[in-house]
């Protein structure tokens, strides 16, 4: 239990015995959380541990099946975020929800516009309040600036202002540092520090980065496999201790590697990809990368450091500004995506719902996706429905996708089963090189082990895998080599036998560069 | 058909039928407010359904609606909203009227040529919107609306300045040169039911096979359902957009052919007016599915044809138009509600099925 609560002061937030089930999966079970007022309280856990589910419960985005929520001592039922906001809870989402073409001021007041008289917008009053808030936060930019011209760190500040403007006393920040560079992280915590110490607000901070949690937070609650396993403070633990709490004690074992130089199945030379905004710095610069037969090359990096763009470039979804891509021995720099896929490339996309699945379509159409060139599944220009369905059943059985049948639409499956289906589909083409982005993201532990086993088995049979993951244990456990991407470049190469999450962390934040061998 | 497909079809059809009944109810209220007897109106409509002549007229009216709904629906399948069917149809009408009147061919071939010209010119006009979207990122809703205005004016001007036949004094309306008899699409029942209904059914069958049975159609539906996923699996988004807009335009070109080849046999200013727009409503009611479109078009055709009978009973014939409108609104609302209910039902069932048989 949390120590040092002055008696008489109610907890800012207290969750007791929270359960949340989704069809086919229990996302949270028996979650208990006690947040002291006026503190920064970190919630840490691996991807898929249930952090976001928990925070959505607290913010009223869905209702828990069991358990109670108390805010400042009073029991609450949140039917929607509106109820949570009324209870002075505010949430800063991981993905910014700002209107680019509106100004800072307009964004902040959007949805709670101050009015004067008969519905006339009182911009002067809004501006006065916003300036007050900005001053107390120590932020300094012109409220009339369009959000489009702000940097990522500043946009996040706007999100925080938005929440404060609505009078939030308790702020939830969902992985706020995932998109920030180290300098901005420091500024963010400076801001949060003011909110907590000067104004007595409470911050709930979701993260999986142990460093920042240990440096900046007052209390730390660890979530593993859907439940809260411990609450501690930075004084009482260290990285090792937290890492063990997060993953349980048995980390995957890096084993079964043989020294050899088999043929290269994926080669990137001097790859450069343009950034999202024209004129901005390139998203990927001078990347050289090789994946050999029966080799897993892990790519570590904080999200948004060019991994996504690198994958898109390998797939041929974005043009290269410079460099070349070679797949299974042939130059594919100018080939279209289908040609690359046909030559033995497979892709487990970053976001299965946005890039991997047709949610309203039955599973058998989902397993057909991208494989409608396969003569085994087609007859001339027509889809062979019978064989496509049989093929789908094979994939479902082999990858242990839990579903009543292949006729069920994909949205009816839990996240883990959706992911197994995508992995199964991508492996069904018997690829030579697999680009796997977060192959076990948001997947429960059992499914994670199953996917890992399949990837290892395929690797042993000769598949080359480029593994992009935010899960450092996954990277260390699966990879034969690990490279680190920072700011669009590959800044280090490490031997997983010597790599620890902490060491990787220092490379990923750009504190260290070079070879870790 | 397996059980799931059957259930899906039943839910889809059920929600459309429900919408029709809700619309009937609302129409009854409208009638009551205006002091008319809804029972009399409905019994008139019901009796009209037993009248062969009314039914023939209904099928005749349904013909262009089926085709224009197919044109709209193939766009919808790809998440494209082609509002430009009307304009594409109009361009095709004048082009076909002029080309058809100025060539000499044996009967069947002449009709075939006219249909091909209609499809090509409709596709060409739609292709402008496709090109704008692919090359310049112009939203097709905007461009097709604008192209409708341009098509209407352009066709009216070209007709007036180049192609109208002034010598033709036998009728009040100005027309283009009349098509030779070899280009006339034959009637099934003389002056009452034109054979173009067969072409309309063929269009629906082609639409069904193309979209639901072929690899191309699978990619089209995948692109419409999730553009991101289609792209990541190597479907060329721009090519798919262009091809589906061209097919939509080709269908649109055929919409006016019942009026041109099967009825008037020359272009005149109000020929087939509104039939391109009405297809949008039919596609919505028919849930973008060929079978649904078939029945929806028949229903709309019937309401249009039977409205004359209402007038005889001193009930304003606009009530039929109002009813069509309410049906479409009801469909949109009820479909969404039913979809949500059904999605939850499927999710619950999937979860329940798994708990019975743990892996």
C-alpha cells in the first residue's frame, strides 16, 4: 500500500477491484489503484498489459464490469467522458486531438466556448483565462498561433492547456513521452511539476519507459497481464526491479544462434525517405541494413524515429529520396508493392486495424487479403471461395485463432486473435523475408508466446525477419542482432546477449551512439 | 448459402423492409394531417399492384433506376460517392443520339453500337472526376456536382447550337435527328414495357459478379472497407479509384438509354431528367447490393407509376414522392441502428461460442 498519506486527506483517485472484459479477453482484472493528491503517479506496464483499458475506465470511455471508482473520496459512476470531466478529470491522449487549422486559443476553447449575452463568443474572456493558465504553466507562445505551425512538444502543451481550461484537477497522460525528444521530455516534466507542486493538481502518468518514471514520478504502480501487481516509489526500487515486476521474472531466453554468413534476403542501402511535412527533415536518412536467411534483426527505437517510414519504404509504399532496396537478391527500388510481396516479402503492419484487417469482412476474406494473386485461391479472374475458406480454416487452426468459424466478421475477435490471424496470413505466403512491426502488440500473454514460437520456428526454417518492436524484452528475446533507430538514422548495433533494456533505453533516447559490441 | 450468410442477408433485407413500413406509417400521418384518408390511399396503392398495366409501367420506370443505382453503388463499394451520374447520363444521351442517328448499321449491331457509345461517353465524362481525384486530390463529391452543372449546360448548348432539328415541326418539342429504326430498342409489351429492362438486369448481374466474385472486385471492396489495409497489401489505390469511377460512369451512360433507344428515339431537353439522381436513393434503399437494388428500383418505379391512380382518388400524387423520400430517410436511420444491434449480437455470439468450447 502507498505510504505517507496524511490521514483525513482523501485519495485523489481510488480504484478498487476493477474488472473489464471484452469478448474473448479479460483486459483488466482485480485492478486496485490509489493515487495520492498532489503527486505524479506513474502507471507502468508492457504494451498490452492493460494500462490504456484502465485509463479509459477512469475517464468514462467505457464502464467497468465490476469494481468501484472513487474520486476525492466520493464514489463515482462515469457513463461518458463528460461525467469524468465534471468530476475534474482530464485526459491527454497519446494521439493529439487538435484541429490543425485552428489557433491555440480556438483549440483550447473548442467544446466549452465561453459565451456572453445571447450565445456570442466571448473571446476576450477566453484569452484572458488562457493567458493566466499559460503563465502558471510557464508556457510561452502566442494563443493566436495556428496549431499547424507548432512542434510536437508545444502541441502537447496545448492538449494539457485544453484539459486545464476545463478545470481538471486530475490529469491523465497516456504515454505522453512516446512522441517527444529527450529535451522535450524534460520540459514536459517541468510543466507537470509546476501543476503538482504549485497548484496541488494530481497527474496520472502512463508509460513504459522506466527511466523517466524513476526520475520524475512520486509513486509507481505496475500493471502486468491486466492486473495491478505492485505499487512502489522510486526510492524503493530500481530499473531492474521495475523491469522484473513488469514482465514477471522469466524473461525470454536468447538462445539457439549459430555463427554463419548465409545469403542476404533484405538489403537497404543509403535509404532516405521524406518526412511527413514537405520541407521538413527526412524521416529516414542513410539507413544501411541487411537481413540474412534465418536471421532476426531487431529494430529498437522510440516510436516516431523513422521505423514506420523505413517499413513503408521497404514495402514500396513511399518513394525513396535516395538509396536502394534489394529483396531476395533482386533490386526492388522501383518495383511496386505487389511485385515485392510476390518475390517473398511479407508484412505484419504497425496497426492491425488500420492496415491489416477488413473489420466488417468475414475472416476468410481477411486471410485472402493481399493473397488474391495466389493461384491456389483463385480460378482465373475469379475468387475460389471454397478454397479460400478452406485455406482460412487452416490458418485459423494453425495459429490458434479463437473463433467460432471463418465466417465471423473480424471485428468480433479480440485484439490478440485478430493479431494471430494477421500473423498467420502473412506467414501463409511462405515468405523469405518478413517485416514484422509490433507483432505482439496488444496481445495477451498466451497469444504472445504462440506468435513468438511461430516466428522462431520460421526463423529456424530460414525466414529472415526484420522485427520492429517497442517491447524491449521481445527484441532481446527474439533478435539475433539489434539495431537502434534514433531520429531517422541507425545509431547503434548491439548484440542481444549483452543488451539490457536499460542499455537499449540509453541508445534509444540518443544519449549514446555507436556500436555496443 | 451457409447459416451466417443467410442470417446476414435476413438482417439486411429485414431492416430495409422495416424501413418501408416505418415510411408507410409516417406517410399515413402526413395524409391524416392533410385531411385525407390513409386507408383509402393505401388500398388504392394495393389495388394498383394488381393492375398489369401499372406493373408494366413500374418495371419500365424501374429500368433506368436499376442502372443508375448500380452506377452509384459501385462507387459506394469503393467509398466513392459519384453524384455525377446525372451529368454522365446527359453527356451520354446527346453523344449517343447524335452518333446513333448518323450511322447506318443492321438492327442488332446498331443498338449494340449505341450502348457502347453511351458507356464510353459516360465513362469519359466520369473519367474527368477520376483524373482530378487521382492527380490533384479533388474530392469526387465536389467535382461530380460541378461536372453535373457543366454537363447540363454544355449539352444544352451543343444541342441548341448544333444538333437540333428545326425542320421537325410535327411535335412541339425540339429534338435531334431521329434514330433510324435499326437503333430502336424493341418493346416487350408494345408502348408499355421496353426491353431495356433486360439490359438493366444484365448490368446488375455484371455488377454482382464483378464486385463479389472476382479478384478485382475483392480488391475494390477491400479498398473501400479499409484503404490502409488494401494499400499495405499492394493494391494500387489510385488505379482502383480510376477504374471504379470509369465503370461507374459507363453504367451511368446506360441510364438514359431506355428513354432514348426505347421511347423517344431522339434527344430532347428533358429526356430522362432526374434519373441519375434518383439512383442514389435506390442504391441507399438497396444497400448497394444488386438484389436489393432490383427490388428497391421496382418499389420506386411502382410508387411513381401508381401515383397517377392516387390522383383519381383526389389524393395528391406528390404523396408518392413524399413516401419515397421518407423511405430513404428511414432506411438510412434504421440501417445504422440495425447494424449496431447486429454487430453487438455477432460479438456476443462469438464470445459465447468460445466460452462453450475453450481452446
